[in-house]
């Protein structure tokens, strides 16, 4: 098997860490595999002669060339950034991505590099993922894309997209697994201290950072639910509180938030439970009771459905110091 040619597309403002992350892990895999195994030819390419990454880091780049896999890193997306203007300024890079895919070669985006792939038309009628923080925006911009906000890596018809930042290592390990074998990938993960057993980005989601509905009605309903996490869910009583029928409350809340009051209450309970698991030594049964569940088994099943992990597994991964 010949060396796999991997190119990383550098462009103005791209995250420098996402430019070097995949190449560094592939280099480590070659050290693990030894000189007798097929390796990787990695290059940093650009249609521009000079590229400054995020923070002004100057990148040494090579001209665009034919590669087996083209990796597109993400870029900084602070609040208020005009994404359309940003993408318009990257027209040469987007054209390169489109041309590379049209030639039948693999294309991979890291984090919100998916926005460049979308602009190139590569996500149309495909499944894709991106950073959970920006998944809603990607779905809004690409209504014919099936955005899987819970997934770390999604491959559909030769196009691969990943979740934020560290998910580039999940992709790189999968590439190593395919090209160099499972043993090399497993050993590389251990040497690099990378968790190769992750399956979802859901446990990392912080709902406080997600866009919130701006309508006063739904906000008041959510505040009421947040104030009564331990109380039994009573739709009729909740409707009476706001002087509307149950049907009206359900309709208005769904129109404004995209979900039901019960679904919001469950997510709020899980959010509180996550905090308690991360910061206290309380038992799972005690935490279940603190968020309104008498049966720890029912709570654990709900928690796993929302986070992808059982409470004890979540605590083992995300436990913080309490002092």
C-alpha cells in the first residue's frame, strides 16, 4: 500500500491548531507503525502565497496539489461575525474544495470548516455534523442537509464532517484505522492520550450557550419550570398559571422553542444533574431526587438519552474538584 496523500487547506483566519492537529497525529502514527508500514504524505496547501491563521500565526504553505484527502479546518466565529462576508472572502478556497471533490477525492471538514463545504455545495442532500454550538446555524443555512448535531464524525458519499476542535483526532484515528490498521490506531491514541471510545458530542453540550427563544411567553414558562424542577409535571396546572388552555400553551411553546414544556423540563433537569455530578459527591439516587425523580433507574435512562452516558460514566469523565 502506498503512502496516503493528505493535504490541509490553510486560509486566512483558520484555526492554526486545526491545521496541525491531523498532521501531527498522522506523524505519530508513522512512528508507531515503523518504517515498513505505508505512511502518510502530509502537506499544508493553499491557493494563496501567504496565509495568516488565527492569532496572526504565519503559515508556510505549498501550492494546491492533488491529494487523496483534503482537510478543511475551521475558523474563528465570534458573536457578530458576518459569516456571509467571511465566506465570500474565501472564494478561492471554496472553489478549490469544490474542484477537489469533483475529481473524486475525499474532503473532510473540521468543526465549522463545514460552512466552507456547504458553500461549495458538498453538503446538499447529505448527512453532516459540526460544532454543537453552530449546528443550528448550519441547519438554517443548509435546509437540505441532515445535520447530526450529536455526532463526532459523519461520512456521507465521500464527504466527512466533524464536530469541534478535538473531533479532528477522532477523524484522524479513523483514518489511521483504515490506512494503518486498528492496532496502530489504538496505540497512537494511547500515546497521544486521546480517548478513542467517544461516540457523541452530546455530553459536552452546554445549553446555556445555545440560542434561546426571545419571546416573553416561552421565557416565562421556562423560568416557571426551572423554579420547580423537583415538582411533578402538571400540564393543566402550568396552563392555569399562565391563564391559557393546555392546547394553547403547548402550541405557543412549540412554535417558539421547537419542543414541548415537558421536553424542556427534562433537559433542564438533566442540566442540573450534570452540574451536581461534576461538582459534588452526592449519590446518583440523591441527585435523581434533587431533580424530581423518585426512581434512580428512570432518571439514569433519561440522563443517558440526553447525554449518551449513564450518570456514573458521565461523572467519571467530567468530574471536577470540589475544593
